[in-house]
C-alpha cells in the first residue's frame, strides 16, 4: 500500500508529474532521484576492446549509427527506425545501422529488415557485455521507442559525447535532452523527420551537430 510509504521515489520529473495526476493525495511523499552514473568508468570501458574480435574491429571502423535496445516491439519502435533508415540510404549509401541487443522479437525485426532489402546495411549485433566501444565509435545514437522509464542509454550516449536522436516518448527522453537542447526529439512514428535528422546530424560539418556536441558535458552533469 503506497499510503504507508514514507517516501515514493520517481526516476524522472515527468514520471513524478504523472504520478501526482493519478494520486494527488500522495504528492508530498514523492521525490525525484536520477539513476547515478559512474562517468569515469563508462569512459574507460569505451576504450576497452578486449571483447572485440577482429571482424568486429572492422565493423567499428564503418560509418554507422547505432540503437542499443532490447529487441521487442511493444515498448520499442524499431519499425519507424528501419523505415527512416531506408530513406537515409538513398542519400548516404555508405552508412550502416547497427542494432545492439537481443529479445523476443528478433525474428520479427529481421523480417522487417528483409522486407526493406536492408539485410547488408542493418546489422543485428546481439548482446554485448561491454556496449560502450560500439556507442563511442558510432556516428550518432538513435533511440526509437513508444514509451520508457528513464532510458539510460541516452545518458550513456551523452557521456560518450554522442549526438542523440530520440523519439519524444513518455517518459524520460524529453527530460534527458531538455526539450531538444541536448539532442533531437522526433514525434513517435514520424520516420520522415527521423530520416532528415539522421541525414543532417550525421554530417560532420552540421552546425546543429556542433551545437549538440558543445553541450554534451553540460547535459550529463545532472547524472554524475
């Protein structure tokens, strides 16, 4: 029974607001505490290639964008990302998409990739004990989701000085990216806008990209 609790901890402000809407009588008990991150450890792990084999080292040198996520399609929105990437490939044929993670909908996602004729361009990497070298070497990190709690991968991406593109889903991305100050927010399901953001922000001479990179250190101070 929540009424018997002395404190109720939410992991982001948006979650707190939703909680108060549902149970306003408990508002005085609710507090926000972000998940803490060991920033130095994450940066050190991003330089640790002990688990990366020779073939994977070649992949790390590709021009790629990355999504790190459990492979399930209720909470995550892989189909929008795949549709967006199909458009991106028309203008950036050399680019690849790496999806790092595993889950129950792996086959369903593989079917979608096959349907779009992107089997050589979208690579399902599976689970990696240390995902950080893959994030660090990516051109940018995309997070396509229908809903979240507080997606830690966005914070890890910012720690590793990555450009972030995320769907503006409840809850977390808007707060982590401060309404678009620290990264790009795209409406859920809008694959055309996602594609144009990937195209622009993957260009190293993009002024928008430069602006986000300059603010990445400021963005992660809250989570140290």
